[in-house]
């Protein structure tokens, strides 16, 4: 068996992530792959890893936080409002979502996603009530809800050049998605006891057999994660009563049925953003560095993918040991960012330079606007990450 060749974007990629991608490239089901410039170590496929397989789905190739996504709402109001009326915008975030591993609502939110068939798998059936209580919440880890300033240098998407206030959120399928990932990974490992080392967490399921049930659960988690964002954004819009110019949404940690190189394949994007030609996406930086609204260029070499963020350059444990709040707050002040809550493991220096990442993938996605965070909320310090 010949290991497939794949292209790597960027250079600042840790050896362990490279080893994970090498293991993925060696699987008998692997057809094509790519590694994004924000790549770093994850479970199974590295975060930033893209892998096309032949009729097989890898639960840990999709990820633990299934269908984690970005959503942005651009308002027809000037960005200075978030400074001049800070308390109003702080209240808009804090009253309309919840953060933390066990975060849920006392009164359940309503959304059509709860009318879907949750009996498609044992996990979703058992977790339905908990999922309903967590609907419209944001979780922990690198998940956030923030207001910021988005700037268009020229007219795009029907929006005139200029700067606008925008709401940006990042979260996924909460505890239910994690349970789905773990349950089907256990089944996949039982099916493939021959896998050892780095390949152990890359155990797969045939999409026509046990994988069909996982696929249905994954698709449901996609709808559920989207519903989480829409409920948050709808509540904030109702609270602020601002006119909306545009909403953009994209997801990662998912698998898609696509055609590449003339054949039908399953494309896993673990922490990688779909970037088909003309497809809109959002690539965030950190709590104090820019993010970008981008348009995909449809690169076949990357399987029509681009990065999903700046990517971590150090572990959470290392970041917490290395940095302190005094230096962090001074830096945030200089950048014009107000932080409502977060852990030290999410400080800006824990991430790669977003400009280096963007410059490494100019052939994958075209930036059409720049977003700068101004008022940021993440899970409080001490929360166990869900990502």
C-alpha cells in the first residue's frame, strides 16, 4: 500500500500534528488529504486536517465538537456604539446565551430542530432532553460570543465600503455532539483492532453499515449546532432592535459527500473551513487579533478547504503557566478590546499569528472584510474545554 501524498500550507506546524496527518495518509481508505496552516494536534485527525476517504467516515476525523461553527450578523450601525453604549452590548450577550461545560437554560428555548427525529441513534435519543436544555448556549474552550468592528475596504455582498458593528459567535453541538463522537469512536475501534499508535483514533465506519447511523447523528448535530447560533443571534437582534445587513454562517468538524478527482468521496474537515469557489466563510484570529470574512477560491489541492482560525501554537496548560492576566489586560487595552470573561489558556499569544496564517493560504480563500473584536465573552477561567 502506498501512502498518499498531500500538500501542506504554512510552516509553523508541530511534529505531533504532522505525525497524526501521516497516520491518516497511511489508512487504506484514504484517497486525498491536505493540511491547513492553522494545524495543531487533536484527537485522531489533527485540527486543520482535511481527509477524503472511500465510502468511510472517521468519527475522530470529524471531531469531538461535531459541526462546530461560526456565525456573523452585520448590523447597519456604526461600530463606535459598542464603546459608547458598552453596558447595553454587554447585557445583550450575557442575557442571551450561557457559557460553561454544563451550561443550560432553566426555561428551554424553542426551535424546529427539536422536532427532528432524535431516535436515529441511541445517543441522540438519550441526550435529547439535555440537548434541549442546552439549546442556545455556548459551552467552553475556545467558544465565544463577541461584538466587533467589521471593515469593508470596497463594496462587497451588497454592503458599501466602510465599518459596521457585527456580532460573531463560535460554538458547536455541546455535550450531545461529544457523546456522539465518543460512542461511535468506540464502535469504530472495536471494528478495527488492527490499528495501532497514532492510527488508533482514526478508526472508521463504513457509511453503508454502522457509519450510516453515525452519519444521521452527525447531520442532526449539524442542524442542532446551527440552531444554537441562530437562537443566540435572533435573541440579540431582538434585544438591540438594529437593522441587519447580512448574516454569514459556516461550519467545520464535519464530513461531506463530495466529488474530487473525478470520484465520489467523503471529505472530513477537522477544524478546516469549506472553501468552494464563491463560498463565504469566517476565519477568526483570537480575542485581540483580527478575523476575516472570506470567499473560497475552490482549490482542488486543498479539497476546497481553508483554515478555521489562527490555530493554537501552545497547549492550554502551557499557556496558563506562561502568561498572566496583568500583561493580558494591558495588551487587550492597547488593542481596544474589553474582555468580559475567559481563561488564561485563551490569551492571544496562545495562538499563531493570524496574518501569517492568512498569507499562507491566499490561494485558498480571498479576504473580503476584516473583523476586529471589541467586546468578548468566553467561558470563565477554570472551565474544562469542550473543543
